[in-house]
C-alpha cells in the first residue's frame, strides 16, 4: 500500500472496516493465517457489531452530502456517519447547535 497523503483526515468506521476487510480480516476461524495484528482483529470484531457493517459506500457518501446542507462541522458529520442514528432523538446529542 502506498500512502498518498499523510493525515488527510479522520476515517469513518465504515472506511476502517473496509480497510481491515481489504487486509484480510474476517470472522473466519482461519483468520490466524491472515497478516493482521491481534489489535486489528479486536477493532474488526468491534466494528462488525456496529452500524458500519451494514453501511455501503453510497449510503455513507449520500449521508455526508445531505449533512453538508446543514453546514455541520466535519467532526459532526463523522459522528453522524459513525453512530448512524435511526431517529431525530438519537441525532440531537451529536449536533452542537440546532
């Protein structure tokens, strides 16, 4: 892998899960063969239990575009995508000023 731009920004949980999948992480019992560190598997196991496992690249991009209409900070957009709230009540604590 080649680093194109160091510290380009924070990753969403979906992007991190996608990256770990590309490196060979999985729930497979033979995962000890993959060149993944134990700590990366712990992160993978956590992310599989979150909303990131059901998200798609299109849904993440679409949500980020919709959030831009509300002039939210990048950190707020990142939190919204990572938490993936299913109702307005879950969204309100994430947004500072509404």
